[in-house]
């Protein structure tokens, strides 16, 4: 009899636990970035930011619409390829994720944004910076980082006003990001009286830049602007040393403004001439930057690059809108995103009517003694 009673009580407890678990509602948040190829270090860093946010959100025991929510990541690899980007965007639509953080590259984010708009799922990017992203006016597209208009122009102003440079060569990798930021720099620099003495093009897969740099050397520029990512920039710096161009300044946007470029440059003297810009404040000047970074480094040692604080905040921005709407249904909570007023790690986040971040900050950095150092 006693044995039977024990079994019955145990069964009742198990059943009650089962009911409690059944009431938990799983809400998937998509994340897309290059997780393979030459840009995988950016992608891993971005994904880490989302995973960390989801872990912190789940620790809060959030209830929405009367149900306890368990958030999960639906992580996808777009390999920095526009076709793969649209394919995984459609996959996330078919999975009916509640929202998406991503993508990383403008070239993948811009075409993916139409897919998300068509299926009614909001996405927040903390990395893609081409201004064309928000031009269609999709109510599902948001950016929480400064765009290339800020980055390219800020670098041109610094080159002209602070460094008094007179002649620049411009190289871009023909991607939406690379072309975009190079074009803004070129136009602003010209307006500031800087002479553009040469324009060259490469790809985001190239490794040999000797012909391009030899042509540029003949034009005797004070600086080179590169629109592209760190894998190519680091190789360029090594090859600039070989050609005796280590006294020429090397400018670029957030794509080159990483810790990884130090490794890729492999001791090149030209690294000392790098000036780069990234959207947002430096970690030390972010509202929650230092504490967040210490936590990140403990969890993911040696993996920090640049955008993970933004993907962390982007995840919280989506969930904040869900909480205010009391719904995880994209149709219900998406209209709440435009009303966002969220105190994040990176900034106090609020949006312009087109989904751009209000009052975006920008940080210029240089490299000294093999370390990245913020100038402002």
C-alpha cells in the first residue's frame, strides 16, 4: 500500500511538472551571418552576441501573453553570399521564427530584407551599414548602428581636417558594403579638397593586390581608402610593406576595424598607418560596455571582433517590442518596434521613421603597438 502511494505521488509530481513545461512556449529568434569562409570570425562573434542575449533573457523568466517564454536561436550561415542570404531568409520565414537578428553584410542583408518584409518577420541588423537598406521603407527593417554615410564621411573629414592629407587612392571590393562606404568617402573627400588620384577594384575573395598597389604607388598618394573587409585589408598591408608603401595612411570602415586584422597583417609596419571607423561608441564609452565585454570575454575568450554588442542589443530590442505588445506574433509586435526606447549596452536605442537609429555615434580607431586604440 505504501509503495503504491509513493508511486502515485511521484506520478502526480511528474504530471504537474509536465503540465508546467507544456505551458512554456518556445519562441525562436533567427540569426544569420557568415559562419564559413573568410568572414567566419565576424559571424561567430555576431552569433555569440545573440546566444548571450538569449541566455540572459531566459534567465529573466519572461512571461508574454500569459505564457512563460523560452527563447531559442535558429542560427543560419549565409557565407557572405547574397544568394545564400536570400535562401536562408526564406528558410527562417518557413520556420516561422518570431524575428531575425542579421545579416552581417549589406550585400546579403539588402536582398534578404525583401524576403522578411514579404513574410512579415522583422529583422534588426547590428552590422550591415549600406544606406540603401532602409530606402525601400519596409516596416520590418531596422538598424542599430551608424550607416556608411556617417562612417565614410567621418573618415574623409578626419583625413582632410586632422591629418591634412591631400591625395588619396580608393579601392573597393565591389560588394554592396565596400562600394557604398568607398563612394561616400570619395565624394566627401573630394568636397573637402582631397584629390582622388586613382580608383581600383578587387573582390572579397582576392589575396594578391600587388598589381593594384603598384599602380597606386606610381600616383604617390598620401593615403589609400579601402572599402572591404579585414581579410583583404590585412593582406594589402603586408604587400604595402613589400612595395615600400608603409608610410602611406590606410583608411577603411568598420569592415577592417577588427582585432583580427592585427593577426592577418602579421607584423606589417603599415598597420601603424591604419585609421578605421565603426558605428557606435567605443566599448569603454558604451553605457554598459565594460561590464558586458568582461562577461563576453569570460564566456567566449578571444572571439570578440566588433558587432556582438549590437547583435546582443538587437535581440533585446525584438523581445522588448514583444513584451510591450504582449505578443510574440510578428504581426502584433512589429508595429511596436518603431516606438522603441530601449537602454541597451551600446546606446539608448530609438528609431527614425525609416528604421535607422536615432543619433548614431561613430568611433575612429588606430593601431598602436599591435593594439586597436580608439581616438574618440
